[in-house]
C-alpha cells in the first residue's frame, strides 16, 4: 500500500539541504517526514516524523473525499511546488503547513 511523494526538496548545491516526504505505509498510516542534512555540521542533522494513525488517516481521507492511499498525492497537490530550488527554511514551512492541514481535516498526528 506504500505510496510515497516528495513534497519539497531543496537545492542540493547548498551546504544544508532539506526535504519533506509523505507516505502511506503498509499499516494504512500517513507518515510525513521532514529531513534536514547539514553537510558542514552533521550535529545539526535531524528527521522529524509526523504519523497519522490509520483511524485518523481515514478521517482525513473522508474530509478530502479521497482514499487513504491517495493522501500523499493530495498533500503534493496542496503543498508540492518546489523541486530542487528552495532553501531549508522553505521545507520547514511546508512541513508546518502540512501539520496544520492535517488538523484542519479533523485528524490528529503524533510527532517524533
């Protein structure tokens, strides 16, 4: 059931890069990841993961009138605009906007 979409990837020529991806895993959970990698200081690297459990993903899908498997595509349609041209702060903003969007759809997520 996995369906992964890259929502945003920043310019790979910068000294720090970031991306946001959305996946529906085999358990039917929506997983949104924000990865940050600093080539000059690896101590700054991190991954933030927001997980929308199966029941909550169903609520979100119903709110958007789509199937759960199509949630990554919906997030891409709503927030996917830059591929390889943005800066890390753009990815951070997109991740925050997606978290707000999940809540606006009446779903909850856990953040790690």
